[in-house]
């Protein structure tokens, strides 16, 4: 019948398909697997390269950046010292360093022609004694450990106790930073009041470099100041930012207030660490 003939025809056509499929399967098993293996290897490598969570990628990042991260964490407070290189850079360019317009240095030439010049300059420069007094007090409170030879029992105890070790090694430098700030401030303001204004602007960068790094070291060693100390520090910053009227008086006040703030900050930091 017609239906049986059609069925036979379809069966004949279907019988040809397995033969072609076998040929394709033979081709796949003979040649393609090598190519597929290469692709899968490349895909695995690229996926590992693009995935930040890959173990080897994390290991490479840690190997490259971990030393820099350690330096940033331990020495971030030294970065303001790069301000001291600004005058050197300007000198190499054949120019003089100048403070920004929004933070200009006060020209004290008017003091030289004043009939009270001697008194004004003496009081102005003498206000730096606040830094020397604060620095010496902190050094007496936290003396430097300069022992040689056999270690004392106190030093051995410091090595065993992390808290006392921090106090013994880092806190003496608080006084040294204040003394350094006082010395830099005295030299800078002496030139500002009695010498060349251009040279004073260059020294102003050095003064800011030491002061900012000292503040960073205090923060890194003592932690955040208390509200009382922070309030006193904000008041001292107001006297620093204001230059009129009476720049010499305002800036002298800044010297006393900032030195007092540093002293309180150090003592509070010491008490906080001891309580941990």
C-alpha cells in the first residue's frame, strides 16, 4: 500500500543518518579533542588572570604591594617632610619658594621701623620657649633609653610587655619632635622678623614640614586627643590662622597654646595606653 511504501522510504532515509553521524563522531574523536583541550586550558588561564579572587593573583598582589602598605601604615606621618623639598625644587628651577595665596606669610618689615622693635621681636621670638619647655618636660617624663652593653631588667621587662615597650620606644620621641619644632620655629621666625622675606618663605615650608610631621607622630603614637585637648588645639589653630590685628601677639599665643596641647596630648595618650 501507499502507507507501507512511505514507511519504507522513511526507514531507508533514517538508515542513512547513523552512518553520517558515525563519520562525524569519528572526526570529533580523532581531531577536535586536541583543539578543545587547548581552548579549555586558555579559558582556565584567562579566567584565573581576570579573577581577583584567584589565589595566585592575591599572592602576587600581596608580594608586590605588602611592603608599600607596611611603609604607609608605619611611616605615613613622615610624608609632610616632603614639603621641605619645595625650596630646593624652586632653587633648581631658578626661582624662590613662595607660600600659597590662601596661606601667605606675614611680612614683618613693619617691625623693623617700629620704635618698639626690640621688645616686639624679643617677645615674638621668646614665645618659642614654650616648645622647649614642653619638649624638655616630655623628655623628663619619658626619658630616652640609651643603655649600652648588658640589658637591664627594666629593658627586658619592656620587651616582654608590648604596652611598656611602646611607651619606652615611641614616647621619648614626642619630646624630641617638640624640641625640633621649637628649633625650626625659632630659626624661621628670626629670619622672618629680622632677615630676608624671601628666605623666610623658604624656611616657612621647613617649619610646616616639621610641625605637620610632629602632629602626625603624636596621632600615630597617642591616638586621637580627648575633647578637652581637641578643643584647646582648635583654639590654638584659630590663633594660627588669624594674622590681624597684632600678628606678633596672635602667633606668640599660638606657640604657647600648641605647646600646651602637645603636652596634654602626650600625657593622655600615655594614660590611655597604660589602661589597655
